[in-house]
C-alpha cells in the first residue's frame, strides 16, 4: 500500500487547479451576494447557472477525494491494511473527515436556524415601525409647509389688487409672509422657473421645480416636493389672482432624522430582498459551505498522507537497507530527515551499525585471506628452499671443476652464472614469502608518525637525487598507536612503488608529494607521484603475488604486505590515479584517532 499511495502525486496540477478555482468561485459567490443586496433585486440573478457550477465543483472535489480514499478502503476490505504508512494515512483521513462532517451538519443547522431567525415577526415589526416613524416625520413636515403655503397664497391673492398697482410691495409682502411662517426660501416664479421675487437675498441655492409640478399647479393642486439628499421640503402653488405667478417655498428638515430615514428605507429594502430570496440565499450558503468543507477535507487528507509518508519513509528505508544487508549488499546508507530528531538518531544508529558490519566483515575476509596466503607462503618457501641448497652447491662444484681444467669453456661458465643468478633470485622470493608468512602482530606504541615518515624520506632523498620530494604535512607532530617498524615498511613499499613508476615512465623531473590532512576522527597521510599511474584496480593490486614489475623482478607482495600491516593497525588505504588530470597515482592512508 505504501508504494501504491506514494505512486500518486496528490499535489498534482489537477488538484491544485481545482483548489484554486474553487477558492476563486467562493470569492466571486460572496461578491455576488453583496452586489445583489446593494441592488435590492427581487431575486438572485443567474441562480440556475450558479447551482450548476457549484454542483460541478462539488462533484469534482468528491471525485478527487475518492481517488485518494478508495484504494485505502479497498485494502481495508481485503484485510491487507498492515503497514505503518496505511494506518497513519487512515488516522489522518479520520481526523480530517470527522470534524468536517460534524461541523458541516452543525453548520447547516445553524445556517437554517440563523436565516429563519432573521425573518421573525419582531424584527420585521421593528423595521416597518422605524420606516413608519421616519415617513411620519416627513409627512408632518409636508403637512406643515402645505398649510403655511396655502395661508400665504390666500393672503397674497386677497391683496392682489393692491400689489398689482404697486409691484414693489410684492417683495415686502413676500418677506413679511416668509418671516411670519418661518419659510426662509420663499420665491415667486413664473412657469419657466424664473425667479420674479424672492423673500430674502441670502444667496441660498435655488432648486428649480420639475416641469410636471407646474402642470399640477395649473390644475389647482399644490405640489409637495421633498429631497432627502438636501434635507428640504418644498411646496409649489399657483397664485390665481396673478398672471403666471407661482408661489414656491421651502423649509429645511433635521439632518439626523433624514439620515435615519434614508438608512431605515435602505435597510427595509435589503430586508425585503433577503426575505424574498431567503430560500435561494440558504441554498447558496449550503453549497458554499459544502465546497469549503470539501476543499479543507481534500487539503487535510493530502497533507496527512504527506506527513505520514515523511514519518514512515525513513523506517521503510531502514527495512529496505536491512533486507539488502541480509542479501549481501553492505553499502546502503540511510539519509537523515531533518524534520524529526528521533528518526535522525535512528538513521545514525543504523548507519553506524551498517558501517561496523562492513568493517567487521572486511576484517574477517582480510584475516581469512592472509591466513590462507600465509599458509601458502610457508609451504612454497619450504618446498622451494629445500632443493635450492643442493642446486647452489652443484653449481659451485661445477665451477670448481671447470677451473681445474686447463682449457676454459665459456658456454659452461655462462650456464653456471645463470644458475647462480636464478638461484639467488629464487632465494630472494623465498625470503619475501617467508617474511610475508611470518608478519608478527604489531607492537603498538604511542609514536609521532611524522617522525617515522620524515626519517624514511630523508634516506630516499639522499639516494635518489633525480626525484624531488615535496613536503605537504599539515603539522610536525601527530601521536598515534603504531608499530614503528611495520609502519616504516608500509611507507617504504609505497615510496619504492612510486620510484619504480617514475623510472618506468622515464621522466626527468620526477616528484613525490607527501602530506597529510586531519578530521575529527581520522588522520590521512597521502602520497602522489608523477609516474605511469595505475592500470589495475585496488582489489587486483593487493592480491599476493600479483605484480606489474615483472621486468625488474617484483614479488607482488608489496601492497599485500601494506594492506596486512594497515589492517592490523585498524587503518585503511585508497589507491587511485591523480585527480588533478596529471599523470601519476595517489595513495591515501587513513588512520583512526
């Protein structure tokens, strides 16, 4: 199941696109609701299209969730849920689904109760009464100005004969009437809306009445006009005893009351819209809530699975690495996961255990290998050394007999020299075999390993003037537990191999670089030459009796002895061609502190 679940990338383009568009749809839906409220429409527009789109989003979200949950439920049905990853996944899905479902049911109930509670009789009566009170105030102002304007028009009509004879008295009469009736904005205008007389020159803004108002005034009606924008009420009536004279008067109203009236009317309009659209709004809220819940469930499940995978993955990798070790692959390492300290410690412990197993296995293999080769070396040395002595004695007797003869035989002398030379070479090989077989256990003492190396380098510098030895030791003193004699032999074999490699390449500016670097746990001593380089791998070069120097009589035991001595010192070494793109070889000896 772990592989089946991890095979899918749940944060894929499809799911990310679906989640993003779902959030955009939610935002647009909210904006639509606010817009519809401000427009006070009778019903929501495009409701059917909205339901279809919302249903498509819900179906798509359910399908995406099913793609994740269905394989897990199928495993449950087949009773194959046994891995830690599958159980973690089920736990996270349960944690995501349970509160979402409970809150969904509770939310739908609260939405239904809340919306119904908005439209109870008490709230409706409060809104209607507020509007009634505000409208009554406005009507009261209209009736008041209506009575005052009627009285003013009667007085002006009754005095029409006097006023017609002396038009200057009209302004005085108009001002007097305006003062008595508290109508500061009082005018006499004609049917074109032009001001003929004004009660006061107070620079007040003149609001010209609509043309339809003159038609009603001509029919004998008084036209009442009110504006909540400028907080004023106006009245227009025709002065019948004058030709084309209209009395036009206005009075200001309380700004706070008019503001309250506007707010109350707006609130009633919104309330009426909501009441008429309550079923539609409830449906929209339900659809939005379902979409939001499904999005949160989808995101929670994906995050839960990813979180479970981050916990289980290191454990699974340990299981895989353990299986590989049981099959003989000892090089698997567990990568650390920086999220969890405990898992990092588990990875460190496993890697250390794996390294220890590899080290112990190598020690056992090397020990068995050298035990076998030591036994072979002893047998070879014994079998070869026995006939060497009589062969050498016979050669000496032949040489003595030839000297006793009066005539010299050059061919016989050459054969005797060949026998003696070959016996000496075989003797050298036998001595090498014996030394290899009799390598003693190291006598470890705390020594400055750089002193051992420097003393050996000094000897070779005196005897090989044509080779330059370059010192790159990082310090002059490193104390390690070593067998001075055996470590000297290691350095000696490495330097001799480097000298032979330079001589074989026949370079005039031969160089051997020796140096060191240090870490927290290890000291590394390295040698670099500019010889012919390596043509074989380390595993071949360290085999006893494997040699690349047959022309100069190599025994093939040099690197084998190096490996055996370093093995006894719990050290290791690496062989490779130079990494700086120059010709030659590098060897690193790694001592553990």
